[in-house]
């Protein structure tokens, strides 16, 4: 057993299989992909990486399989899946996910291709693991795949606490110890034992509050949207192949953007934190239905329309209309009076949290400071919203 | 300036007026009144006291008056009120409050009598403070009294974090730094500046979750109910005068109970943690309206009725039917779009949290282990509930 | 397995044997004995108890026996010994230890008498444990007794971290996780595996710094010395039998002092924190050899002499000349280059720390404020020291 | 005032001058320079940056100038110097410092050239500050320059705590609050007020223990030495000009190494954590004087000599013989008995800590795994040491 010191879980014992997996290039690459992408432009301490998070998820999975008393083979597969679960993330994690999906047709949880194309697959086989089964587990399929990706997964238990520790925002401090202790297998599915409604709610609450103050902070959203447009450009221009793009580190992507003239300005702006500003920041109730959760093509067409009206370059307009929020945690199962129930059926909080998530939804239109006024007027007309910036 | 090290706030600077107040016997007594009463029987680390909490509330008040830019006189009064705000608590704090109210007719926030009867009042006068004004502030009245007792008070900001630190339960970890920074006076009333809905919600959430896991834990409720019945007995029997009772420490009360034959058994049970058990533990929806939030006389009559039916001594039955929950935090004011709003009007969470508070409500009937079965059957009949113990 | 939430170690799993032991009156009593006695008069948050500490020591012992791969019987004995290791402490722990030794002839680590006289012994037998073997282990004797009481014991690992958490003083934050991981049995004795000199030093450093800022703080020493004199009086006056005295709680002792006229004043002074002050506070190098580490009878004779010279009541003079400091941690064994060495032979820090411990040694003479000047002059003459108060 | 949330200090208030300085490219660049360079290869959570550290140092400087009651102009200069104090660091901070000194002749504390060549100088002037005075302060010169760079500087107070928080190693947890509170100006120089010897020692201890477990960990030293050799190569080969090199980010340096054929292998090895291993790791007492603290040219000559003997490529041998340790903290001034003393004259620990620092000194010779044996034999002969790896 190797032990590694972690800022969240203290000493983490790493079994030999996991140690071999960790030593591969695809996992080592995660040292250079920040867990929260551009959030560090708002919370300067948020520089933790997907590598340390992966190690933390592995640790919680190890404790969970022990708690559940699982057999050796399944335990090993679950631990391995926990360790590699984020290997499919591109640079800046979720923030380049849409661009990768458009060009590669793959979600970050689909890691089969990575296993077959890199040494990672070979190492799994060498360690007696079936790469397909590991890939399925990462995608939440197969026996107890839900432990790695599901309503009660250890991914969530790690990132909420870790993000809280590294941003300094306390809302994510859930009681992951208790959640792991409370895990049970009931009727073949993962559930929390009786008496843990409050713990299950706390994870849901933590994510809702972290969304409001960290994950969906407007400065990070602006930077993320700028990054998406520039990523699209280097991909469309053939500067970098999609398969290669998906395996860049954060900094390699910035270097790629800096080296391509049409995206060089965005690279400098991100580096020096000279970001676009909010021209429009509109609440859900003020935005017509048809403008919520816009498809990508429609988004780009609207950007061009606004740019034309405003008389500015199309790259000077970024429209950001995210999809409606969802809350997977609310489907967590919990034992109540000896029966299995969904959290949402037992918790009086879930509806409130869903409403809360809708409350923080915003339509954003962003532009460089010198084009802000023109873009605001044009966008207000296009979206039929009043141009004030709601807080 | 004296500085005192605190486990929550680090170094606390104590001004000379506060230092003089701290040196009085009524404040020193708070060293011997646990902040959470019998909760230590569930969470063994929860031994923090109302003394250190008072110091913490004083510290947050000091920072708040500075943040708000208040004048010297008002600042001094608010700081003093923060420091003495808990001086009216009897032994075990809230857990003997009903007994004290029955016999003394006073709530713990009414401290006027204490100021006039003890050296505390003299010290306040010596320090140039008006005891009546300080007493009014503690009661939430007068200029900015709401800072000490109100929807956004510093009392709450301290105890949630302190209770989390000392129990080891993380849900109370609100961002008190941000709440204090966000305080504003708008139209003469305390409010949070724009952009702090999530922070305000976090305090409400923290209390709801701490209620579910700590404050309303059934073991602590059982011990508290046993304490109330024994307190009633020593007061009714004239063993100790109400004015004296209200100023006992936790341990002095236990010693008083131990020395009086009819209450000696309860004292030993509390000391050795051999508590009554739950005969009935019924959800709100299973309990007829007329049995929720029972008046004290009615409660005692029901206990006698159940005891008679069960054929046990009346002291072997304790009925615990608390009042409906309230949430003062939901009335906190917050600036939204330049206007003052109530949190409950802006937060989609408040309704969910109110429902959640109703969810954790329980009717309890408690009895010694050897009388449990008999009391359960008798109580189930009297309350018309099924005798299962809901979790 | 029962689980209990602790502020330091999170969830602690308690095995059935330990649960039965915990439920006995002698262990429950530890809820009412503060870990740091009168230190709460300096650090108001230091109200943690020997009960929660005992639980923490049990937890570390559980992890250590697992780490060392010990057999079931020895493991159970060590865990039980860890849990009961402090049961022999009198009220205020170390602060009444000298009085108890004078009157009862027993050190707190000798718990055999307690096991035979209380239900604790019976419960141990019921659980298949040998009370004599458990008592020997608590005293550091028998197989791996050093894990409970020795240079690398789990007692120390818990209290340094717990005292830091509850006082707010950070110096005690040693890496107990690493120390437990590093435990090995080499040649039948407990040792740290190679590469852990820094970890071993950290425990020694932590205690040295905690001594300087917390454990030997003059305010706590004054209160402790006052307590000792009053304890001596109630014991000498036969107010309470030594066996009974040794089993009082903190508050029961204060009540006992308050009820006896000659000690009532001290009880009130401790309660209201109106303590004696330093008349003399002299460094080691300024105090003649013969006055360092005074025997008790000599101490009391000197107090009478000073009182007479000063013309004050003998109870108005307290002389406090502690023994020379020792450092058991420096004898911890550690593997270096494959061989077993003492930490003091490998660590360049040990000598420095020993000197540091001598540095903070002080001779104190304490008196009530109104007798301070008279006592100072008399004591300076008796001890042949200059009367300044060194910081 | 802008406020920024920090993982260590909570909310940091940033004055307008500091906000303007923060917005410059040289300061924003520090977001991409890790505080601990290659330490993240040992402690995966150690990804915090010189940007957040600079903010923390600024915060402590703000509190210190307030505590000391300094005038507005000096305060502003000290705060600005605190914020920019690390701007002179090259990529990977201290780890490229020798290469930069060899080629540029400048230490990282000499930032005058940066101020005159970048927008940073202009912004300082715009804010009414004298760039030369700020540069002198960063270098520890001028009025209270020692607050930014000296025995009691705020740099140290921040990094010890921050490095502890982000590595998860607890030894760095000094009491920076108390140190700042204890700062005084005595005879025109910075000192700690009486009664703070233990606090001053704690900073010295923390650094000694952090050295042993974190800063001087052999894996990080190996990576750092590999980085130095590769940096030397790209500088010598003229791949990048020294002035440009000094302003690269961590990742830009790795990209530069990857693009130059002779250093590409090192870049991949660092990226994938396939590092050289220890061929020799010898204690101070086993290494002849003439081989301790080797000059750079001599080091490289020895590498070539060893490589020739071993029959391997010269890049396959890295010799690492650091200078003797120093301890600036031991010269901190402290008030004792009303007089100003050096900590080293008052603390019995300093000599022990100095010896401890010598204890952890090691001569290292590193090589790729496939050349390890050959290099070990050759190096043992050259250095006249036994080839075992001391732990």
C-alpha cells in the first residue's frame, strides 16, 4: 500500500492496482486540469485539480465498498472506476464539454475510446480488470455503477467538500463521513439507511448553494463562454483535431488559442483577467420561454444578429442561455419505515431547492467593455428584455 | 484592550467596558451553563458554554457596529447587550425555560430584574450605560435591537458555527463573515445588501438541519423532558425559590435534584445516562391536531391518565408535544433591485424549509425501560396513534 | 457497532464491549470532569471533557491495533484500557492529583481499586476481559501497555489535537494520522517506522509549546494551586473521605468547598474568577536550587513563614514551585537505518526542547490582591529573589 | 473596497490602489505560478499559486500596518510592496531562481527592472506610489521593509499556514493572528511584544518541520534539479532570452522544454511523473566538506565526471548538493524584560532547530531508473560515500 496525503481526507491508502493506474499519462494529465476551470478568476484559491479530486473519489469508493462488504472483484472494479472517472474531461472540464460533444460526439463519461487508445486500457488489463466493465461503471451502468455516477455517488461527496475547502466558501461542507456510513444495498440498489434524510438533503442543499455562489458565478460563466467560442474556432479552423483537443491540459488549450490569430485576444483576456462584461443579465421570469436553454446553432445565430444590429464584430457578442437546472440528488433512495423511497418523496426541501435553482438561472449576454452599450441595446431588443443588470 | 482566544473567532479584542461586565458574577456563571444543555448526552463533544458563546456574540456585534459605522454610544450599548444577552438563561438554558416561565413569569430575554438585583446593573451604570436601554436591546427593542435579537442577529451567527464546531456536525458552518460584511441599515432597519440571498438562506438551512440532527435529537429531548418534570417538582415542593432556581448552574440544578428524594432518581439517570426510552414517537400527520403543541397542564393531565391506564407511577410517563416550528430568519430583510424585501418573499427555499421543519416534528411519550411496553399501549390508546416508533 | 460523532475524529465506531464499558457510572462521570481543569479560566472554549477524550483515545487505539495487525484478545484489552485509562482521575484531573496521592497513596494510573469497587470491574469480566490485565495496561505494563501509556501512546496523540481544537491554540495540531500509520512492533516494542523523525518531533514540540501557552499558563496554575490548598483542607478536616473525594466531579468538588466555611471563599473566587495574583514569578536561574521542585510539607511551611512575615492569614499565601520538567516523548523509539533508536539520540531538537521546558519554569507565589504587596516583600526575602514579575 | 474570498483568511478587503495593481498582467501572471512548484508531485493538493499567496501577504500587511498605527503613506507603500513581493519570481518560483541568477544576475527580490519595463511601474505611479521605494521595500530595505522581507515578515506568516492547508500537512499551522497582534515598533525596528517567545518559536519550528516533510522532500528536489538542468539548456541554447524566461508561467516553461529536442524528455518525465531516482542520498556527516554546498560549475563538472565513469549520457546524472541551511527567523527581535533581544538569544530551541536543519541536509545524485546502478557506483566513488540510500 502506498499512502498519499490529501488536503481533504488526510492519508489515502492506494492499493497496487490503483497505483499502477495512477502512473499512466492520462491520469497524470489530470494534475493540469483544474477542478473548477475558470472559477479561479473569482475565487483565487480554487486551483485544485481533477487529479486530487480523483484520488479523493477513489478514497471514498474504497471506504464505501468496505462499508457495503462487497466482494473483491466488484470492489476492485469500483475503485478503479472511481479513480479514472474524470479521465474523459477535456481542458477546463465542463467548460469545453459542449465543444467536444459537438466535434467528437462524446460526453466526458464515455471513456471507452480513451481506454482503447491509451496505455490506460493496457494497464487495466494487466491488473486483471475488464476495461469495458470499468468504462460502463464510469458511465453509471452495471453493478453499483451508481456509486460512481448516480444520485448518491462518491464523486459528488468529494467535490462539494473539496470545492468548499479550496474556495473558502463553507456551504459545501457536507458530512461525507456519515453519508458513506449510511450506504446500504437494498433490493440490489444503493440507498441510505433509515434516519438519514437530513444528510441526503444536506448534499442537495450544498450543491444548490455552491451553484449560487461558486459554480454559476457570472464571472466564471463569462470566462467559460469566451472559452467555448474560442474553442469552437480552433476546432472549426482545424488548428487542433478533436481527439487531440479533448486531451489538452488547461494551459495547453490557452497556448493553442494564443497561437491562433483569431483567438489570440481571448487567450490574452483570460490570462490577464480582462473579461467581457454583462450587457444583459436577465431573470428567468423576464425571459420569454423560447430564449431559455438555447441550442448552440440558435445561440450563434442570435450572437450574429445582435452583433449586426450593434455594429460590432461577431466575436464581441457572447450569448449564454443555459438549460433548465436538474437535481439528480433528489432521486437518491432512502429507507423510510423499512421501505425504499426517493428523497424527493420524503423531503419537504426538494421542491424548495428546485425552485431555488430556477431562481438563480440567468440569461447572460456578454461583450467587451468598449462594445457594452451597443450590445446591450441590441440584445435587449432581440431578447425583448429590459436592459438592466439584475444582481 | 484585552484579547481572549476563542476556538471559533480566534483573538477577540475586549474593550474596557466589556471587560468590566465580563468580570461580574452573573456573566462568570455562564461558564457553568452548557450552550446545548443535554445535547452532550448525544454528542459528547458538545460541552461549550454560554460564556464562550456570549463572548463570540460580543465579537460579532463589535464587527457589525464597525461595519455599519455606528456612533460610539449606540455601539457601546449594542456590544454590551450582545455580551449580556444570555444572562437570563436558567440552568440548561432553553430546557428549564418553561419551568422558569411558569413560576417566575419571565422569558430569558427579559433581564431587567437581573440588572437591578445584581452587580451587573451597577457595573453598567459605572460604565456610563443605561441598564434599561441595554435590557431593551437584549429583548430586541430600541435602536438596532434586532442586531442582538432579530431575524439577522449575531446570536444566531455565532451559535450555528459554534455548535457545528463542538458537535462535529458540519451543517452549521454558515459564512458568518459574509453575513456581517453584508449588513446595512436601510430605512432605519437592518438588512443585507443586494446579492446575499444565498447567504441568508444558508443560515436558515443551517438551523433547519441542525434542528434535525442536533437540537431536536430525541435523546436530548428525552433528557430535557425528564429535567423539566424534575424541575417542576423541586419548584412546586418549594425546595428552591424560582428566583434562585433561575440562577443555578447546570450542575447546581443536578445537585438540587439529587438532594430531593422525589427527584433523586432523575438526577442519577441524567448523570449516568440511563434515560427513559421512546414509548411513542409519532409524526405530525399521524397525530390529531388537538394533541399538537399541548399546554403544560394538559400535558401533565395526559401523563397522569396514561400512567393510570398503564398502572405505573405518574413520574414514569413523560409526554412531549412541542409547539409548531417557526422560522424567524425568513423575515430577514434583504435588498433586491434596490428595494427592501423579506427573505421569505425572495427565497424559493423558505417554504421548503418550513415544510421540512414540520417533517421533523414528533410527538414523544417516554418511559423507563421497565415500564415501556405498558406505557406504549396506554399512550397509543390515549393519543389514538399506532405504537410504532417512526425513525 | 454503535457510532458516535466526535469533534476531532468524526464518526467513531464503538464495539459492543466498549459500548458496555461506556455505559458504566465511572465512565459516564468523566463527562463532568474537564480535560483541562481550570484552563477554561484562561481559554474560555476549553470545556472539553475526559469523556470525549477517552472516546478519542479508544478510537486511536482501535486504529493502532488494526494497523499493527494484533490478535483479537490483545486488541480488545488495549481498546478497553484506552477507554478506561482516565477513570482514575479525580475532579479537575491533574490538579487534584497531589492531594489524592497524599491522602490515598494512589496515582491516577492505578485503577485496580476502582475496578474492584465499582460496576466497571464486573462489566469487564462480563465482557470476557481480565480487570487486572486491563489495569496493568492502563499503567503502561504488560504487552503493548506502552500504546496506552508510554512514549508513543495514543493518549498524547489525542489530547494534543483536542486541546488545540478546543482552546483555539494551533500549536497542538500534530499529524496523529501519520503517527498511527507509522507504528510498528520491532523486537517486541513499539516503534515508528523509518522516515518519521519529523513526526515524532512534532509531538514533542507540540507539547512543549502547549505547555508554554496553555498547560502552564499562570492563571490556570494560580487557580490550580488555590484548588489544591482548599482540597487539602476539606480532606484534612474530614469533610469528605479520600475515596469519595477521588470520585467527585469538578462541580461536586466546588460545591463541597462552598459548603465548608474555611474553603468557601476559594470556591466563590474560582466560580467568579476573582483569583489570587502573582506576588512572585521568578525564572529558574533566579531561584536557588533548594527552592526548586519543593516537597509539599516544605511548601506549606514556607507559606506559613511568608504569611507570618507579611502579617496576613496563612490561606492568603500560595507557593507554587513545580518539579523539573521531563519529556517522555524523547524516549520514543524509531527505526533509523534498520536499527531501533531513541528519538533523543536521533533528533537534534530534543536537547533544545528540554532547555525550552526549563526556560518556561517559574516559581510562583500568589496572594489575594489586597495582600499582594505585603506577600511580595515577605516572599522575596524568604526566597531571596527580586520581587519583579518576569513575563 | 473590493472583497475577495480566500481559503485561508476568509474575506480580504482590497483597497483601490491594490485593486489597480492586481489588475496588471505581471500580477495576474502569478495565477499560473504554483507556490510550491514541483511539490504537487508529492502532495497532489499543493496547487495553490503565488497569486493567492500574494493576496494573503497583502492582507496580513494591511492588518499589521493598522496594528502598528502607521501613517497613510507608509501603510500604502507597505501594502503595495506586500502585494507585488513575488512578482520577480520566475516559473516554478525558487526552482528556477539559480538559472535566472546565472543568466540575468538578478535575485527574485530585485524587482526594479520589472517595474520599469512593465505596466506595473506605471500603475504604481498613477496611484501616487514611488516604484523605487516599493522595490526597495520588497527587498527588505527602507522604513519597515523588514515587514515584507525580514525575520518577522508577513510573507512567512502566510506561506506556512497556506502550505499546510493545501498540502494537508499540519505542521505549518502557526498562530499568525497572534504574531500580527504582537507586532510592535521598538527603537525603529520591528519586534514582538513581551510574552511571545513561544509564538516566535512556533514559526521557526513550523518552517523546520515543513522543510523536513514538504519543502525538501526528495521527490520534489529531484524534479526541481531536473528542471534546473533543462532550464539551463534552453537558456544556453538561446531558445528563450533570460528576460523572457523569467516571466514565463510554469506551464509555458514546460511547453518550452517540450518544444526543444534536448529537453523534451525531461518535459515528458515531469508531465507524466516519471522522475529520476536517487542513486545517492547521503547524510551531512558522511559527505566530505568539500562536497557540501557545491558551486554550479563544479556540480556540472562532477556530473560529467560521473557520467563518463558510468558510461551514460551526461544528462542522465544530476548532482544536488544544497547550501547549508540558514534560519532568518532566529534573528527576530522580541521584547524581554523591557529590552530588545534576538530570538536566538532568548530561545533555547533555536540551537536545536539549527541542528535539526543540518540533520535533514542530504547530498543527492539522481539518475533515470535504467542508469541507476551504474550512476550509483560511479557517484559513490567520486564522492567517497557509501552507496546506500539513507531514509
